[in-house]
């Protein structure tokens, strides 16, 4: 049987084709988006992962083909998607899918690249309808299922790298801590057992309700400190990986030669730490606050909890106004501005007209927080490396330039109205510890994650 990446290579070779090949394979007429997906699996050695139905009706109609997927496959959050997952689109949305394709790759927390049959795309430089094409879809209108592709290599119990990549290794270790026979294949049974653990309906559909239950569960375990918003994005995945490591490799209290006796000071620190952790676990994250320190050229994001306590969520070097320019000081908030200028923009054209910046959040008129600019639009994660390497020093025209991970975090988590304080701090004072200094060797932000 082919791996998912091998099957994806075959799918890409079909781009530009019409539907006759796929209609002929399933002996049916009409719209062929379903036929394309069934051909891809059944004609290329993966029939057991998506069996060809016995009636033409099921082959050509999305609302019926999705019934098999819901019965046999795990539904997963879009952020966990990988190559050749099956993706349905529901554009109304009314719960009835309009279209089907396969996942090409994940772009961001809200966008996904697909390959689809019977859609509009480019052929010989011209826009053509009714062909196989590569598309980009908003994950808001999608439902994704995971076929049972085997892992590309033999897996063993090991400590996970907390990298937000919830692929074969993470699934394998999740199954280990759930007490299942580990395979690395994210089956419906795996999702159901996880749902039972976190206290939600065990239907095998990892949607918004399961994601919210998972966030609450991980927050109680002291692993998640983000917003309880049911969006299972990067921070949630990292928290799940952290929890898996804690369960799979619990620390020992004694019996090990490497464990030293606690001093009274150590015990006091441990007790204080437990009190603080317990306090945060019992409270819930309610809002955020953003501090921009012009002296140290850092931006710190705080999480504000229901008990009025706060916690540093992220702190990174930034670049504010260079000599001759001004970044205003004062108390502001993420908000729109006169002339209909939006508070947030996924990609924005800079005032110079010669560059673009991603994940922009406006806080005072024309002054914004955003990624380091790049000269071309729609080049996710790209930056001018010379300007990126100036982070930590004044270098902007007045806005606050940030590494991708910080700009993306603020854009994703901090809503319109979030307080923004810009001030001159005490030199050498870093509330979250001195941030790491990143160096870009190419025009790709080193903090960027797909």
C-alpha cells in the first residue's frame, strides 16, 4: 500500500485533467469531485482506506459519501490535517457538504491547501472550470477525516518534541498514554477514548466541542494557558504534547541516584510554585494585555485570569521607530481607525507601497503591530532578512515589527479592544526572561511554522 505522501504525488499529477477519466472509472456521470477522490484511492493501491461504494448514487453525491467517513474514520480539527486527509466543504453552511477533495498541506490555523476535482483552476495559464486543481480553502467551512495510512517508519515509545506537529509520533504516544495498542494511526477509536477521558460525547468526531473540552482538560492539568475558544491551534497542540510527555514519563520522587534531597528553601519554592499553579488552574483565562517596552525593544503578552492574576504568555524582541521616526507612548488598544481602516488585517500593504506585512493589528491610528515586511504579497512567513535581523533594535518607521510567532499569536488570540501599553522601561528588565535572538539566514522568518 502507498504512503499518504506517495498518493499525494499521484494526486498532484492529475492537476489540469477533466473528469472523463474518473467518471469512466466509477461508471457514472455528473459532477465528479467524489469520483476523483474514489479513483485516487481505489486505482492506486489504497482501496482498503476508502472502499468504492456499490451504487453510483453514493459515488457521486457528497452528503452520502460523507456517511461512510463519519461511520469509519475519525473527524479531526483542520489544524491537525496532513497529506491526503479527506476534506469536505460546506459553503452555506447548513451541515450538508457541497464538495470534496483531499488535503495537500496545511497553510495556517485558518487556511488549508487542497487538491480537488470538478473545480476552477489554471490550465496553460488560463482559468478553466471543471478540472482537477490546487485550491486554498478557509478551514471555517470544512470537515476533515483521517484515512488509516500506516506510519512511514516503525515507531517506539519516546518523549515527544513539543513542536505542534501532531503527526504519527504524537498519535502513537497518545495511544500509549490512553492504554491502547499503539499504531500511530489516528483511528475513530483513538478519538473516542480521548473523548471519554476529557469528558465529552465519544462519537469519534473531533470538532469544536471536543476541542473546547480538551482545552479545559489540559488547562486543569497545568499544560494549557491559552484562550478557551474551541480552536485547536498551535498552542493547544503543544499543550497536548506536553501532557502526553508528563503522563508517559512521570518524574520519580525517590529511588533514583540522580534525585537529591530537597533543602528547606527548595521545599518552600516547590510549595509556592504549587500554590501558584493551582491558583491558575482553578481560574480561567479571560483576556490579554500587551506591553511594548521601547527601552529594551521587547513586546510581552500577558494572559489575564478570572482571579485577576496574570501570566506571561509570550515575550519577544521587536523593532520600534528608528531615529527620526516615532512610536507613540501611552495606553492604547487594538482598534480600527478613521477612514474605515480595520483593526486587523491578515496581509496589509505598507504605506511605502513597496512591501507587505502579515498579521497586522492596529493600536493607534496608522501605528500597528505586524510581522517584518516583505516585498511580495501572499508569501506566508517571508521577511526581508536584513530587516528581520534588526529585531531588538529600533528600525521601523513607527510601527512595531515582530517575529512571525509573536505577530501570529497576537492576531489569533488577542481580540479587538485588547489593551496595548507602549512605554520606556528599565534597561535590562525582561518580565518573561530575556527573549531568544533569532537570526534569519534566508528570507523566511525562522519562527514561522506551517
